[in-house]
C-alpha cells in the first residue's frame, strides 16, 4: 500500500466522529499495520504463513487486549475500539485480521468476560502480551450453521473433571494455538442438549492440533482441525457454568460478528485504495482510466459503500447494545458489511481486467478474501434467519405488552 494510494482514497471518505479513546487506538493500529503488516502482506499471502513475530509486536503495541481489564494487562476499552483496530489490521491484511480476531475476541475476550478469577490471572496476561496465541473451537464436520444441535464433541464427567472426545474442523489459529476456547456437549440442560465452554491450554495429552487446511482466501491465517481422544479437562478449565455454554457462545458470537464487521470494513477501504490507485496509473486511449465515466461510476459506488458501512459500524458501536436483536445488532451489521465488501472486491477485479485475474494480483486477493465474510461467522443466509426471527420475537413481545409501536 503506497502513501499516495492511502492519501488519494481517504480524502473521499466520510469522517465519522470517534470518541477520543477510539481515535487514539485507531491511530496506533493504523501506524502498526502500515509498519509491520502492509509491507509483508504479499509474503503472508504467497507463503500462507502467519509471521511468528507479529504477535509479541501486537502485544507491545497494546492491541491484543483491547477489551481486557487493565489489571490483566489490557486496555480496558470497548467493542467500538476493538472494531477500529480490526479495521486497520484488516486493511493491511485480511488474513492477519482474521487471526487477530479469533485471538483477541473469540478467545481472550470470552475468558475476560466469563472466566473465573483464577483463569483470568493464569491465561490473560500471556494472551495480552502476545507470548501465547489463542483461538476458538466450535465448528465440526457436521456442525456448522447448526453448531448447537449438530455438535458431537462430548465432554464426559470423570471424577472431578471431564474427558473430551471428538473433532473440531476449520479452526482458525489451531495449528499454532496455545489456548483454545472449546465447546463440547455435556448432556445436561433441556433434552440433553447442554453445552459447556472450556479454556484449554496446549499442548495437552489426548489432543492433537491438525495441519493447516489450504483455503481459497485469507491464506495467511492458519486453519486446521483439533482432535480430542480421551483428553482430560479439569473442573477449573470450565468457563462459566457446566451446561451453560450456549449462553456464553451466543453472546460471544453476537459480539464477534460486530468486531468481525471491522474486517469487512477494512477490506472495503483496501478495495478503495487499490481501485483508485490503479485507475490513476492505468492508461488507455491516451488517458488514465479514472477519466472514463464508467470507471468513475464504480469508484463512486465504492465510496458510497464504504461511507455507509463505516457510518453504520461506528454508530452501532457507539450505541453499545450487544444483546441479540438490540440496537447494535452485530449480525445485521456483518451481513451488510460483508456484502458491500464482496461487491467492491468484484468491482476491483473488473477495473483491473486481465491483470486482476492473475492469482498474485491484489484484485484476486481481495476477491478471495471478501468471500469469507459472507460465509464465516454464519453465512449471509443464516444471518437473515437470525435477524428475521429476532424481529418476529420482538414484535410478539410488543404485541403481548399491548404496546402499539414496535421499536
């Protein structure tokens, strides 16, 4: 990413006001991403590896524990601040952004929210300073969109602890994880469907972290399987309550979708960077293609998409209501942001033509990466189901309370 491209694209975009703390951490993340990630983005893509030195550097910059209380080394900030950090990192590399998200939110944030005092003291400092890498293990070969009903990994009581057996699939950061938040069926609850969350440290006997899968996009984020074969977990590894994992999971997913929207937003900004730089540099018929009205039309669409998404994200973050179906519904935001990013990435590919179709081009990378946001964290179709059900439930509640207005 050149300085010219950065300056040329930013001037056209809406400057949505941010609280001072969010603006300060955004500047820190922007500078870090430009220094430490953007110059290596091509290497990360071509090798499909996450540089090991990035995590301690992210920790030194104070970016790994945005929502973690200061007594455990974190910044003690909120989810809007977390989103803008995700935005800036993903603008430089969406692959690093995904790895960052599952570490800093899906693992670290959930332990900070629901872990015991002992778990927090034992696990959070190393996750915050970057000496250990975290992740989240929910998805299984037969449990994707139906993560609750389809989950087959079992945690069977053995004495004062549990024995885990099963397989988790497509787990980001699994090949290099030191700590994973793992969900398993414990058999309690309604109709025996109770799940329990565990904070597990690796390596550990009875568990193996499988080799990385090759992926269409986000190639620098390591993805693999986690296999449990009579793996012991102690009672002290449980996050929250036994059989209470569904509530922990659903709350975490709603917040995660909000923060993940920053990844789609950062990718949108990168599309704008790449499209404008190419349109100014590429000449046809004796002039830059930026002078052609059809090209200007695509650039205008990108500006509108990016402005609308950023305004939605920052306004939702300022509202701060992360209850499912609340004013700051992370599911709706991610659905919108992901589809805007996919559309913009498609336009970058069209603008670059045959050169963009090359596997090594920025257009191809953006197109591949953008598709993840429409299928990860629950597909766009599942998001629509979640939103529709939530609206119907809220309407019924209003109707039953005889409130004539559904707000």
